C-alpha cells in the first residue's frame, strides 16, 4: 500500500492494523463469525476508537460509558461530556462505517472498567451517519495528512449485547459479569500493535537513511584541503557522525538468511516465549522499547533531514513527511514518558526481588549480579570479542547502578514518611533514566547476538556496524560510565578514537549498505534519494510543478500587491 | 505583521529583514539614493538572492558570475549551470520585483569573489518577468508555507555598473577593482541577520512555552496517588523537567526595566563593543550562538509539542508550525555544523595564543587560566552565590579541557605528518563539542550577569530560574565535568537533587511566568494556549471547520469506497 499512497497513511490503514487484529484476538466465536468474513473481504471498513479528547494514554479514566440494560439486553453507549468524545482514531472521520469503541462497562451501578464494543457508525447503503452518532474529521496535523483522523460523539446509542468483544471478559443476558482469566490478557493487543509500530518505524527510518546517505554522496560542498576540488559531504567526519549511527539502526529484517534488525530480533525472541507468566516481562520491556525506539527513530530521521541541508526542508526530499509520521510514534500507543514509567515500575519490582535474592528473568538478571572491579575497556588491544565484552560489562554496571540508585531514592522518601505514590513522582526523572539505559542495553545485546550468529558473507560489515554502535552508545552514556569511577576519562577517549576509526572504516561501504536495503524510487518518493543520483535536474522538474507556478503572476499579486505598489508610487 | 499573517512568514518578510538592511549597509550613496526611498515606501519589493541550488553555506563557491564589460560599463550576470540557479530565497518566487543577487565578480579574467548587485526581476508595470530572467516557486516545504521561496535563473542579464553595492568594494568605470578596507567587513550583515534570527527564535519559543505550560495546567490525566482526583499534568516531575528549562530560555527582552533574555543581553554586550578589531571575536561567538541557540530552540519547541501529547500533533495547537519555522534556523544563515567549526577555528587560534602566553579577549580569557584544584560544587551549604561560582568554575574547567584536548589531537596529527586541513577533518566531532560547550558557557555567564543586575521585584524568581538553568546545564554536560575527576558522582547527584528542588519551587509560578510574556491569543494562534483555558470546547469548534467536514460523505467515498464495498458484498 505504501508504494501507492506514500508514507503518509492510507484510508484502510486502521482497518488492517487495528480493527481486524482486535476482532481476531478479542471477539468471541459468534461475533467473529458475524464480522470477520465481512471485514476481511472489505464489505465493511472498521476503525478502533479508544482515545478521547480528554484522555489518551490513561485508558482507565476514559469517560465514554456503556451501561447494560438487561431488560432489552443492550448496552447504552454514551459520551456524556465534550472531552468524552472519541478523538484521533485514524480513518474514523470519513472512511469507516464500523468501529470498535472502548467504553466503561457499567452493570447495575458497578463500573467494570474499559471494554470494547462493535458499533455501526454509518449506513451500509448511503454511508450516512447512524442515529445518535456524530462523526467528523479533526482537521490538519503535522503528518499523516492522508488519514482522516476523526471525532465521534455517541448519544445514548443502543448496542446489542452480542456486540461486546467477549473472548476474555463476558456479560451474560441477565447481567452477570465474568472477568478475564488474566487481568493483563488484553495487553496482547498492545504488544502486537507496538511490534507493528516498531516495524514501521524501522521502515521509515530506512527510507530516511537511504535518502540522506545517497544525497551526501552527490552533494559537493567545500574542500577538505584547499588544493583539491569540492568534496562529497559524506567525506566530512561530522556528516559521518550524523549519518552512520542512523544507518545501523535500520539494518532490518529482509529474509531469513539476510540481516535482521535488533528490534525484530528482540520481538522474535519475545514472541517465542510469550506465555501468560511472561506478560509482566513482555510488558515492561515493550513499553521501554516503544519509547526508546520511537524517540531514537524520530531523532534519527531529523538528523538525516538536517544532514541534507536546505533541500532536506523541502517536501521534495520526502524527509519532512517521514519525520511527521515517525515522531507521531512518540505520542500514540502510549506517551513515551508514561511508557518509560511502566518499564521503571517493572525494574523497581526487579530491584526489590534482587534485594531479596530471588531469581530474575533473563533480560534483568544483571540487576542481581555484582560488578567485577574496574572496567577493562581499552585494555584488550586487538581482541574485538574481549573489547565488546568489556563494553557490555560497563553498560550493565551503569544500568544496574542507575536502577538501584532510583530504587534507593524512592525507598528513602518512603522511609521518611511519604506515600509510595507521592515519593514516586519525586524520582520519576531518575526512574526514566534507569528505564532508558536498561532498554538500550537490551537492544545492544540483541543486536550483538544477531551479529555473531549472522552468515559469514555479511558478518564483517555487521561487526563494523556493531562496533560503531557500541562505541556510540558508550560515548552517549559516558556520564553514567564515569559516574562512580567504573570507567575513567582515558577509557572514554579510547572509545572516541575507536569510534572515529569506525567512521573511517564504514565510509567506503556506506552507499552500498543503504543500496542493499533495496528500496525503489517509488517507495522512497524523494528527489534527493533517487537511485540515479540526478538530483539537481529532478529538483528543478519537481519545483516547476508547484501549484504556485500554474500562473506566473498570481491573482493575489494582481489584486493586492500591484495595487499597493502603484498606490505608493502615486503618493510620491 | 505576525499577528496578521501568523508565525508562518509573510510576503514582505525578506524585503524588511534582508533587502533593506543590506541596501543600507552595503550600497554607496548614489545607489542608496536611487533605491532606498522607493524600497522604504514600498514602491518596489525586494529580496536577497544568495543561496544556489548547489551551494548554500559555502558562499565562496557560488557559481553565478558577474563579468564586467567595460565597453558598455555593465556586468553580465549569468547562472551557467542548473545547480547555479538561485534557490530558496524567500518571496523570490512570486512577490518581489527586485533582488540583491550575489555573484562571483570577474574583471578581466580575475575572479574577485562574491559581490552583490541590484537586479530588476519583474516589470513594475505588469509584474511580468524581465528578459533573461526565469523565476518560480520551489514548492511546498516543512514550514513557512506562506512564503514563496523561489528559484531564479539569469541568462546573461546586463546590469549597469552603478547597480553593484559599492560601499566597501568598488569597480571603477574602466574596470579597476578596489577591495574593502577590512576583508570581513561584510560580516556585519551576517551578524545583524543572526541577531534578528535569535530574536525571532526567542519569540517563537516564547509562544511554544506559553502554549505548553498553559495547556499542562488545563489537562488532567492520571493520579499521583489513587485517593485524589486526576491531577494537572504540570504536577508531574517529568512534565516539569520537560517544560521549565524551556521557560527560562525565553525570558525575553520587553522594556528596559523588565526582564531581558540572556541572548539579547549577549548581543547588547556585543554590539556596544563592535569595532573592526573585535570582528573575529564577534564572528567566532555569533557563529556558535547561531548554532547552539537554533538547535536548542528547535529541541525546546519539540519538547513543548510532545508535552501536549496528541493534541500537540494537531495544527490546532499551533506547535507544528512553530517547530517548522524554528527548526529551519538550524540550516539557514549557515548550516549549524559548519557554524560550530567557525567557532572552533576561533577557539583553536585562542588556544595557540594561550600556549604562547598572549592576552585573550574577555569571553575566552578562561582558556589561558589554570584550574584551582577539585570542584567545590555542593560544599557551600546555603550560599547560593558561592554555589553558582563553583558551577561556573567547573564549566570553565570543562570547556578549557575540551578546547585544549581538541587542539592537542589536531596538533598531534599534524606532527605525525598530516596536512593541517586533513588533520582538521579527523577531529571535527571533538572540535564541535568544544565549540558547543564554550558557547553554552558564554550564554550561562551572560544570563547570570543579567540576573544579578535585575530589579529587586523580579530578582527572586529570576534567581530560581537561573538556578534551574545552571543545574540543568551541568547535568546535561556531566560527562565533561566527570571526565578527569574534576567533579565526582556525589556532586552530580547533588546537582540532580538541587534541580528537583528547583522544579518544585517553580511549579506555583509557572503559569504566571508565561502569562507575564503577555502574548495575545491572536499572536499565539493556538487552541491549546488560549488565555481563558476553554480548550476542549474550542478544539471541537476548530475541528468542525476542517475542510473535510464541508460535506459529510466525501465525493471520493461516493466514487470509490462505496463502489468497492458494494462490489465486495455482491461477490458473496
């Protein structure tokens, strides 16, 4: 689809990404039989309406209500206030005729929390709005302009009992409520969407990196020394420093015998072990991954864009649209700050367990370990494997220290008499730091595992990328490595020198690496990223087709500017 | 103007910001007499056409030529290649009928470098393009959508000799060239534009901060403890950490007895001492300021935008447009990486001088000084002044270390036999680090000077802001404070605790502080930032006016979607 519609979203996106998967995973047999075949054969278009004007990430406090009326065996679904209106769901405004709507389920005065209901929004005959339903588009946004994000008000809409998604929680005809077996079972959907999201982020980042790297090999500006001619800007160390770390963020899954990105790898690892008792681990980790990956991806696209100078600011480059869609990922599916807090809560439980000497899950095992003396970074001349091990050891040490420090700060406040919740709010900046470094360590580890098990043919270039990646991460987190003297300044200088060597080593392969991502010009949709490199001519062609060039002297100039100039001349 | 046109630029912007000031500062008496009165009374509209498709920041390599023909006393101005076309100048595409065009001046086979010429682009009668001139709009961009950034090709256009801007460099009728007295005299224009730019960045940042802070006091989401009701999101530590450091970036000049922002202050300081022999200092400093301030402002606006969650992504918030215009500042008027290198070159000269024991200008004096033992941060219980001095001392130490480290790395390579230029390119990442920390130190010092000399009435809140600012900067640069053990981890922890206290202290004043910026709703142009706080109702009103809501069932749905759905139903 993205080749046809571009990166900016399309009218059936949410139908496929949300409506169908949620139906499949949460509808019981009868409801699935009624709607799945029709949805899969596109006889209806659905969306997923959870977020409200007044509440997003905090799903627990949604204001929309579904009150069960057992006399008619119906739910009365209602948005009682302005801020209760559903707001933001993609394809809600104009395209969809059905939606899964999230509402607080009330049965005989008791609120059972948010549950999902299939509700018809528009007539299948003339696409007009159903009775009690008010829908529209919410107006222009920073990105995803091709998607009709919409609003939805429900005025006491009656929905038959069977339309509730009852695979996990159930309501019997006479109003008896059965809760789901596992309270967090519905998290499965969130994990799926986040996995899909990270896949998409990688795809968009891949495009951005390809565009910026190719263009940096075309653009010539300035001289490294005065004698030679102007150089490709990719020869500048600063440009390499800007781009190469982004390149390795996108080494992505293609086929089984090709390279996988660390993220897909992480998820593959997770899904194979995804049983109920792993849910807390899975949730703690994916929350952090969602936050770290979306933020890093947005920063990476923005670095790619700025690395293209002025032309990166033009829509000709394709980069502003990529940024718009990628940066949205910092907010949707759970605001990043809140996501990190969820990871932090998971880590605090782990710290507590570690204190009691209990066994921890694989990815957090290091919290309970002890550091073996000073870091040995830089002491393994030439032994890449040992050097990498020293780096992981240092990162683990730093992550452990931050996690335990955050835990101690929190405990200290609680011991001084503050409530656990209030004390929490006073240490959240530190909590988020801990969550971030834990997640980055996890990603680094996954990428490392992937590289050492990769086929011979690509292992050498992947090892160079891994080396750059680890050095870059360490320098970026140098503060935490230095904090308690585990590393010293000389070791940081060693890492910096190594990173500079990595950049030099990767320079000759840079264009080939992005070419290997094998993206078509159609997919990239960028004048700067064209495979043939004929950038300047194409830029002129693109500009000529600007709407403002349809007429040379614009009507507004005729009507206002010329009149003003003439009037001013007449005055003299 | 910005109240009428919004933040997105307007059709006469470049006329006032560039065309007029450049005329005033570079035209000789006759040319000024001919054009200034007409330009000032808006009988003509001018723009400034320097950047080309193939060259931006590297002005020296512009391809447009102006060859002097002494037989007719004219310059023949020509864009010989596709990439020589002028590209990006604002208001060039449709509005302007004159331009100051930068071209390489050739006289009798000798290239005298880039010079400026006034050239008529469009007829004053019918606004049609003049002979030999091709102009148009360059198409949509990430921001500044109301500005017609344009392209311009010149096909051997003949321009009378008097149209060259000859206040500094001159060409006599018989082709004798007189260079300007001081080679860098034209830098005056750049310094002016950068000052204006920083003023504008502050104004836009001010709007972003006002919007995000007000909205954070309206938006309620989640609970700090389960017993109480939902809290204003401004009560979350992470939200304060996101916003308050941005607030103090915009404490901006209003009137003499009100608060000035550190930037205006820095510039005021510069301009009073701006004589020719200060030009290298001025240039070194403004290059760094341009880079650091534009990057920090862009990051700050983006933090403000993300702090508004989903609604920050909607154009209703006004924030995406603010981001578009602010982030452009990282690129225009000199790409930030290149700007930092200019500051670094200035610092390297200073390091050389310091090595020889020569006296240095005030802002770089610290490079030649010695550090007095370990940092005393955290050892001055309760003495704010002493504590701040310790912080400045630590920042100076770190900046000095980075500058000298970069210098040594460079020298080392030169001694090993590399050319100075090639060696430079291998240490530029480190050079940029040094330039950045030097500039941040300068800003912090200027802000400090401003605060201690501010009137009593505002000094207390300004001191709180200064305290937050310094703590924030130190934590952000902790890596450099820890690097050689000048500070230790306990001191960094002390800074973190102090910063948390600053956040708590500023919370009650936050909304009043942004209210004191006194921006009208019209100026803010944001549904989220409204003074009356009636955000949700206004959001709905705004959405209803979306173009997509003019008709309920869109023609595209009638024509394609409904047809598709019906066809799919028929198949079953």
